[in-house]
């Protein structure tokens, strides 16, 4: 009995396996052919009944009349199966090829993005190396720069003159009276320069640690970081960068400086007054008065270049 049941289950298993192998389209065609063959068997049974002299009802008569159409449908579907199967295989292969192409393109894009990320990281590292190299030179160049008193006085004269010129050009040429440069803006720029190239005067940091801090300030400056320059400061690198950009977009940046005679500079230095110079611009002469008194001790200059400015 068990053997018989097992044997009777085999056709069902084979049918299910064949249906899975054929796929949904051919499986639908096969179901249609089986239904037509069942109808054809009923037609043959009806013909046998008619040959035995039995009387046929109207339904049986209609069934007999459909024999030719049923045979034609079965024949047509059987002929359609091979080309349809071939077309389906081709379509599947095309879709698989498309899927593979899309997958490969997606992998390529991910690879390109990865390479771009690596290049970006490499670019950031290269930029940081350049910043470090430049800050190293500026730091030690500033550290070892010793000048005689005469050169110091001349330098202070020139810097005070430049401050007056810069502020005058900005005031005269800038239509926006609410955003005029002031002495504090120049102080902050000079103070940040000190943070970039020197160790604080009262600092106990080693040159290595001080230089590391200089490099960090330089990187934040290059990045236009929107964070305070000092712990108790409301001035950010980005804001101070805007002030410097304003200076570099003014006529002051492109105007050729007027060289003062040595006698005139010596007289101003002797008087301790670095102001009252004439600044040429736009074909006219604009008076600049920026009196600055010189502290005769070297400590004042050291404060100016040693990041003594506080960003408060």
C-alpha cells in the first residue's frame, strides 16, 4: 500500500517540478493545453456514445461541433511553445545583462567616489603640510629677527603710516558707513598674526608646543573657521577674514605707496610722531593724521609681534 501511494504521488511531484522549470508564462500555456485536451477527451467520449446509437442532447451536439476549433487551438499552442520558450530565455538573458551592467556601473561610481574621497583627504593633508612648512619658517624667522633701534623706529613709522592710509582709504571710498574699518580691526589682524608666528611673551610653552598652537591657528584661518580665536573672545576667524578681505578689495591694496625721504622720516622719528603724512590716491592728495607715540623700550615691539593682543 505504501509503495502504491508513493508511486501515485510521483506524477504530482513531476508536474510541480516541470511547472517550476517552465516558469509562469509556459506554465499558463501548458494549463491551457491540458484543459483543451480534457475537452477533446469529452468530445471523443461523445463520439463513442453517438456510434453506439445513443441520442445526444444539445450540449453534446455543441461539443461535437467544437472539435475542429479545439484541435486547431491545441495544435497552435503546441507550435507556439518552442519559440515562446526561446524568446523568454532571450529576455531573461537581456535583463540579467542589464542588471549586471547596472551593478558594474554602481560599483564604478562607488569606486570613483572612494577615489575622490581619497584625493580630498590627500589634498587636505597636502594643504596642512604646506601650512606647517610656511608657519615653521615664519615662526623661527620672527624668533631670530633682531634689528637695530634705527630699523625698529623706521619699521614703526612705516606701520603707523600704513594703518592711517588703510583706515583713510576705507572711510573715503566705502559707501557703507556702518561697516567702516577701525583701529581695533587692525589691532586684531596684527594680533592674530602674532598668534600665527610667535610664542606668547609670558608663555612657558616649549617651541615645539608653541609652534603646534601656531599651526592650529593657521589651519583655522585657512578654513575660515566660524569659531572664536580666543577662549574669551567674540571674534571668529571667519569674521576677521572678512575684515582682511575688505582691506584687500579696497583701493589701498592696489595703490602704489609713496616713498618718504630719509630726512622727513628721521624728523618724524625724532619727534616720536608717525602721523601727518600725505597719501596719494585717485589723482588727489588726502591728508592722513595718525599720531602714534613710540615706547622707547623694546618691550612694546615685542608685544606687537608676540601675540599680546587679546581677542575679547
